[in-house]
C-alpha cells in the first residue's frame, strides 16, 4: 500500500499567499486539488497569507482561496487552522467560508495513536526580545478589536508598514550568531513539550525545515519544523507508519 493510499494527515505552514506571488498561489492550489484530496485532515499552522487585514478583505485571492478550501472540506477532508504572526486577524467569518476549524495557539492532537503538540512556533523564539514584546502587544483582545474596526484602506496602509518593519527586523540578523536569535530556544521547546506531556512537536515560523531529535523526561522525542513556500511547496505527511517531510520546487 502506498503512503498516500493509507489514512494520513497533512501539515503546512508559512505559505505566505499574496497577489505579488502568483507562483505560490498556483502551487498552493495544486496542493489542494491533488495532494490534499485524499487526506483525513489538513492542518494549516499559521501564515497562510503573507498579511491579513481582516475577513472583509475584498481581494480576489482571498475569495479564490476560500472557495478552494471549501471545496476540499466538502469532499471530506477536515481543515484546521492555527494563527501565525502574519494572519492573527483571521476570524470565524473567513474560517466558515473555508470550511475550516480555528484552533488555539497550542493544541495537542492524536495522530494515529501518537499525542502530538502543534503550534505556529513563534512563541518558542524567546531570544528575540523585540519580537516577543510586539507579539504580546498584538495578542491583546482590545488592540485587535480596535485594529479590526479601522477603515479598510487604513488597515491596508498599516499592513504595508508592517511588512517593511518585518523586513527591516530580519535584516538586522545577518550573521549565524544573530540568526540564532530568530530561531527557537531549546529550553522553550523542552518546556512546552514537557507541559503538554508529548514526545512529538510540529511547528512552522522559522522557515528552517528539519527533524530535530531531543530528549524529554529521559525519552527520545522529535520536533518537526515545516518549511516555507517561498521557493518550494512543503508539507509533512503523517500516517500510522511514518512521518515524512516533502518538498517540491515552485514552477517558473
């Protein structure tokens, strides 16, 4: 029996859909119409969109993605979404259009008998003090309420400024030592897995796909990091027999 013919679940993150990258959109639509159609479930672990200004965004891309996800949901694949740092304004209205279920920032799920913690992953980057301060700010319900009630054009302007600020922040960390600041902190990983009582963790955010071996309570554990979609489509496939990361270059 092939991997894809067995009951399986897919995980993606950091797709960063935007009108400026039609190649990423094409790759994502191909994923939904082919790879995802036979899956039990697809978990989107944040940053599906490069920026999210609200569920009332009239861009055609937003509607096209919702229609494609809804079609997949109607065909029987369960869809789940955890907010990332780019799309934390995504609300129930859009989730309903997509046929997907919103999950909390951290969630333990049963993957064919294996308890597994899933999350976006930005909360694990504890050495990035400036980012964590900003993250604490935007997670305030009152601040999100105020932002989402601003006029659409103003939100679009603020989103553009946020993109520029994010790019500038990344440029500050160019050498290998400084880049570690933007990666997860091992102590934070061990702490969150210990608290959740799991030996498996799946997350995105860092754009550094890999499988990391570690030890939790003197037991072997694994951390699966999902890849971004800037130059490739990337997903994790899990079934009862194996956990495997896949990568496919974007078409020119």
